[in-house]
């Protein structure tokens, strides 16, 4: 089995600008970027979208549900988070990819009520990430960029190419950035989105 080399790169990269309703940008990274609150502040990131089913990060800074017996603690986190939980390879139903597209769109567009129980209401930049920031997050970001900015990315491949370049992914990594099964999945999700649009459900 072919294995891609592992290169050192910055934890997060800007992959799309002015893509949110208030001109927000989209950043892409791996687990290092997802865990770095200083980086979030520096880049104006207020929202994280986790693509990885095998990566959980504890953001709770205000636990109001204490751990007891077999129950875990819970509460408010320091940053808003969403999770779609994809596999890095085969095994994701196509509808999960479609759901991931809408989840990322919700991360940009959701408006939270002005209530104490919703402490993180600011709509800033969004970071999409997986474990390494090379496959799952690249796939969903590429689909989103193609759909939201078709004048800049008229095809899925043009969006993938842009993300590869901006994420500093090297040619000898491209065979798995993203993995072929994920490219097939976003192509299928793109067809579903076309059908929804044709029937007035965009």
C-alpha cells in the first residue's frame, strides 16, 4: 500500500475569504490548530468544525454538569464547535457528506439568541479540521468552496487544487489529499445538491 510522506506545515491555513454572510474566512487545519486557543484568537476564529470521527477535544471551560459515577461532565466551551464525524477513507454514506456540507454552512450562518445559555454568539472566521488536515477537511472545504464561490472554483477539482495549494500539500501527497473515496463522495454530494437546487430546495 502506498504511504504518503509526512511534511511539517503550519497548523492552519487560510483557504477561502469572504465566504460567510458577514465576510468571514475559512481556515483549514489539523488537530494542532483545533487545540490552540491562542491561534483561534490571532486568526479571528470563533467556530470550529471537526470532520473526524476519531478525534474528540474537550473545550469545556465552564462545567455545569459535574462528572459522577458513569456520567461525564459537561457545560459551556470557550469556542463554538460542530462535529460531523467522518471516516478518513471508505465507509461514509454519501448523505453524511451532504450533511457535512450543510453543517459547515450552518457554522457560518447560524444566529444564536442573546441569552446567557448561549455564551458564544459571535460569528467570526471558521476553522474546519480533521486529525491531519489533509483529507476529510480538504474534501468538505472543497465542496463548500465550489458551491459557494463557483465564479472562483467552477469545478470541484479547481476547488481541490486551490485547497491543496493553500494548505501546502505537496504533489506526492495528492493521491490521498483527499483520499479517492472522499473525492467520490463529494462528487456524489455535489450531484445531490444540484438536484435539490433544481427542485427549489437549495
